[in-house]
C-alpha cells in the first residue's frame, strides 16, 4: 500500500483534507448510483394519465352493462396499473385475468386476441410464457406508439373484446 501512496503519510495532509476527500468521493459515488438507477427505471408516460384511464374504464363499463359483470384494468406502457374497476358480481379471478390481459397487450404491443390466434395456430409456446393470451386485451396507441393497454375479463371472449374495444374507442376520442 505504501508504494502506491508514495511519500504520503498520515501527517502529510491535514485531517480535514482527508475527511473532505472521503466525503467528496462518497458523494460522487452516491450520485452516480442514483443517476444509474434513474436511467434504468421505466419512464412514466404523460400520454396516459389517470383521468384518461378513468375515461377508458367508464366507456368499457358502459359496454359491460350489456353482459355479465366484468373487471377492467388500464396499465401504462410498462404494465403498471393506472386505474382498475371490478364490477359488483364479477367473479374474483376476473380481476387477475383482466390485469394479465392488459399487461400482455402492453408488453407485446398487440391485442391478446392476436396472440390467442397465434397460440391456436401452432405457437403453443405462448401458453407457457406466463402471459394471458385470450381476447380482451388491447394496446392503447398514440401515433402508432403504445402508451398503455386495457384488459377486460368477465364475459366470453367476444364480450371481453367488445368491452375492451369500447374503452379503446373512448381513448381515441
């Protein structure tokens, strides 16, 4: 260690300078860690806020009134929940399935109906992917860019798809 320090010894620098150097190095390291963590975290999108998500859900729930009670979730482009609603009487698992459909549509940038068709057409590997590949999940896009997704569960595949499409239509207005 002495050979790396050259002629310095503990009395060569005043104690205050050593403390300042250690604090400066610690602060630099801490700032670098925070900067790196911030750079890796998903960026929230201003394109899909809570008010818009609630508008999507309101339109979807209006359509859901025509069929069985449903759960509706809206997520951002990273799959984080922005808003959700489970209608009275919707079966308990519908909430988890609706969330899965929304997360899947956001992650794959396409409807879960397309993924269901792919799985039925020979891409069975999708079934073990951990994603929900059943109709009722549709991405929300602005200028072709996925900013989030809506997921619905509670009815049959056609009812879930219709409810999700009603939400997407409200988003597009």
